[in-house]
């Protein structure tokens, strides 16, 4: 079949509608009666939190493009205005379903279980009296009525604030006045009723019921609730900004006054109030969302946190890693020497929230800060907690005389203010701080420790998929590798030098680095699988990412599918690729998992004709990650780490509780157990595997039960597969498949290893870990020298001579 025209919009789903499809799956967990009621409340709150950000970022960006007259179409063929209209239409029924779930299902179910959220009118006189006293003492002094009349301008309405719109008449029956009252955000949204253990009334209802104390001597005509969402896509041109910190501070300030992109109002709000808001907030009728019941569910996290464990999923406590903490009742690590010795002995895979962040990554950085043999500590911070112990460890390291360099990304959306404060603190401590790079965001999740040891200076690295954030590590599924691999350490040193220096190197030994090498390498790997399939070798791709949006990667996956490659894509949210298209993507399956933890890890598997390769890192398959961010993805070569990654992927693909399958139109259907089939929840499986590893004192972080999940992903070459040296060479872009990968370190692992000359063959075979094939247009060979450096050679003979000089 001829290669289709993959610029045709028919091959791509819309990014924004795909994001809303993910929010629909989040909402579905709130609707699912298999979940405990307070867990369902939590999903309703997440749905609001997510859609608020979606409107601020994505709808705000679309509205900006419309206002700027942009008519360029996306890969799926839609203009900004077409997307804007379709997104608003698609979102409206989701909000209606959220309200319906709360009012007709969850609220009655909670009341039956003894957790009541009352309408104010349903309270007893005694209860109302107690609440009125509380209101007068604690709430009333915080309220500020802002009238809109000839003597008062229309008030500023802050982003995401919940407000009351009050229409009132004076004593003399004068014209109706519009007054805005902001519901205080620093007070509990669920106000406890004193004579009930779990009885509550919403704060906005309490304020409304006692307005006579705030607005005496007026005739209140109507009270309605509303909420405003503003555009977060405000920015200044980095190229002309004199100071990055000044630019970020300006952006934060501008967001407060940005364009309104959504107005949510009570379903029965009078037209007069709606008209006032529409006119002065400059919104159209299409941007008004009429809502029954509560308008804002974000604060329903408060209700989900009430002390009723019988109405929630069983609690989970992140476990120590068996090699970095307590295992089998014994503490394996006493001091920094033990931590570094453990990592140097073998790579360590840490998996959050299954493993504790504090006992793994945080402990690694604390050990580095306090170890007298550590010379330098470097870290890239994208997001971190407001009371970050990671930052404190870096400060401690500087106080202890280590060289410390920190990359803090000031452009991490919605974390700018927090990151600005940390930058100032770090600089006050005399630490070298890089703020970011013009034109790029730094999204790597990496740290590097330089340590003096008996046999020389050793490099210890952490390459992860998640932020150095102790709180999100309790709810986000992320993983990272702690390694003493010198090649990875040297690559990270180059990356950190870029943060503080002038340029980013484009030659790396093992890491895939965006924006310089990652796109090209991933493209080669996908094409290599296609060539293996055409040659009759094993060919499969499994990629676990948060988003698949890049049109070029989508087209490469289509071509691989057409060649016969079996492709499983585990994509949490945005996915442009359409699976199941006849003759194009019949071999592609798109999965999505929505569970109690937010799936955030990235894992890549390429079967490579039976000689598999595994990668983990910070990048999704989205254009922004591949071209506009600094990202790092590392190869995984340690057998037991590969085995754990295989277990994670196989458990995910076997899940029949939290997994959804996508159809070719972008819709999803949830997978359910067949008759007599046990329920398999991937997150429950991994929690159990982590606990067993601790109990058993296992070497790996998880006790892998391969019989539980089955599957056929490879962690090492199979015995029935031809050895790589015997397998016919696969050519990709004019290079052999072996040459296409610069991470090879085994002389027997490439099809064109140096074997023509006997003497040279012997020196390469004698020192298989001392040479590799670099990803270079000029140099064919690289030799690791005794002092830890690298020497590059254009010829095999030059590399062999250097090997002899160094080691024989």
C-alpha cells in the first residue's frame, strides 16, 4: 500500500476535544458506584480542578487566537474559532452531569451514611441560630459588599472566585442596585453544624441566609451565585524582556486582569444580573454556563477528607524502598556511604507513590548534602513543594561547602510565584541559580551528585519522570532511576552546563535530550521497528506517556503499524492518533488508565527484533516536549530494573478495572472483567507488590509476580531469537539499526562490530565495556579512558590502538 498523505486532517483527533475526553473519564470515576462515596466526591473535585485549568489554559489560548484573527488550522483541520465553539458545546453536558451526580446520587447516599450537606432552610431553628452567631463573629467581618451604581464602578472579579450577585432596592424604592459579594476563600467551604458530627452547610448558603446583617435597611430582590474563569495564557516576549524575573512577575500580575473565558451562574439567575455580568465582563452568551446546585466543586476536597474511612478507599502509605530503607524489619542503610555504595553496586528504580519520596529521592539528596566526600550537587527544579525539603537539602549542601547549581524553571505554569520565592532564597544562600532558557522550558527531572572516592571521582545521577515535589509524589505515579552509570552522569553534566553556560551540546553518550537529539532518536527507533517487521523479526512498541500530540510521531506510528508492528499506547489524556483505521492503524491499541493516583510516568519499550530496549524519562510525545523543552530520557540496561518496568506495563495492559480503550473517533469504553475473570486493578497490583517487597527484603523495589499478569514483553534477548550479531542488519535512514543507537556498549551487540581483523577483534572483545558507537556524523568509535574521559576516532584502527594503550 502506498504511504497515505498523513497531512490529511482525517488522520488526527483534535487536541482540545481529546483533553475533554480525558476529563469525561475522570468524571466517570465520580459517577461509578463501584467507588466509595467520598472517593467519588474527590473525583468530582478533581474534575472541577482540571476543567478550571483547561479553560484558563486551552480555552484562554483559543480566545486569544480568535481575538488576534488567527485562522490557521490545526492538524485535524479546525480553526481556533471552530475549536472554541466545539469545546464549549462538548463541556456543557459534562458540567450538567457533575451536578446531577451530586444532587441525585452522592448527596443522598452520603446523608444515608450520616454525612449530611444541608440546604439552609432544612436546618432547625436552633441550628440556624448557632450558625448565625458563627457568621456574625467569624464571617461577617471578612466580607466586603461592592455595589455597582453611578457612584461606584463595576467591581473587579478575581479569577476562580465564587461570588454572590445581589439585586436590592433601597428604603425609598429607588432603582435596583447590583452588589457583588465575594465568598471568602480563606474560610472552610463546608461549615460544620455544632450539634452534628458530620453535618454541614455550604459557606455561600450561610452568607446568603444572613445578608440582612451585611446589607441592613435594603430590600433584597434576588441573590444568585456566579464564578468567573480568566485566561491564564498571558505572557511577554522573552526575547525583549530585560529581566526574566521581572517578566514572570509581570505575567503573574497580568493574569489577575486577564480576559474572562467562562462565566458560571445559577440556573435561575435573573436576566438582569446575567446582563450586567455579560456586559462588564465582556462575555458572550455562549460563554455563560447555567448551573443547578453548587457552582464550584473545587473545595469539595474538604468533604472528601472528612474522617470517615468507611466511606473511602483503603488508605495507602508509601513504602520504604527495600534497598534504601527498612526491609524485612531491618534498616539497610545507616549513612551516606551505604546509600552511595548501594547505588554504585546496582541501579535503583524508585516508584512513587508506591515508594516514599522522602525515603528515596529526598534521602539521596540529604545524604549528598551532608557527606564530606561529596564535591558538588546539581538539580533541575520544575515544581516543588512550598516547604520543600529538596531545596533545603541544596541549601545545606552549599552551607557544607559543596558546589551547588540549581536550575529553577520560572515558567512552570501556576508555580511561578512559588518558584520565584525559592530562587530568591537560593540566591541569598550564594547558590548558583539558573532561571530558564530563552525559547525553552526546562522540564527535566534530574539531579547529579559528584563524589570523591578511593578510585577517583564518581558521578551519581537521578533521572525521573516526576517533579521534586514531596506532596504530589503522594498522588502522582512517577518513577526514577538512581544510577552510578558514568556515561549518564557525564551526559547530565553537559545538560547542567547548558543551564548556566551559553550552548547545549548535541552529542550525548546515552541520554536522549530534547530539543537536540530526542526527536531524531525516537523517530529512528519507531522506523527500526517497522524495518524489523518487514524483515520478519519481532517488532513491538509499548509507550506509556501522558500525551501523544506530535503529528510527526503520530505519522511514524501509523507507518510502523502499516508495516506490521504491534503497538500499544498507554496515554493518560491527549491523543491525536486514531487507532483502528483500516489499512493504517489496525495494529495500534490506545489505552488510558484513570485511578486513585494520577498516572504521570513515561516508559518506552522497543522490541528491536528480540533485543529489546527500554527508556524512562520526563518527555511525552508532544511537540512542546520534543522541540520546545529541555527533556531527558535514559536507557534502562539493568536487568532487574527492566523486569520491574515490564511488570508495570504488563499489569497496565491487563487491567480490567481502571483501563479504557479508545475507538477511532476518540471515544472511550471502559474495560470490565469477563465472566469468571478476577478484577485486576494495576494500581492495587503495584501497591501489593511494593508491600511484599518490603516484607520479603527483596532486592528490587517490587516483588514481581509474573504469573499474575502474563504478557510477552522482553527484558533481555530471547533464546529463540537470533543473537544480535547473527541477526541480519536492519537499515534505518541509511544507517544500520545498530549504528542508529549510540548507547551500545557490548561488542557482541551490534551487527557490524569490529571483527574483520583478528587482532583488533580481540582487543574489542577483551574490553567490551570500554568502547561504544557514538551518535556522530564524524566519529565512528569512542573509547572510555582510564581517567574517566572519552576519546573519539574516525577509524576502527584508531580506537583499537587507543584501547591497547589504555588497558594492555
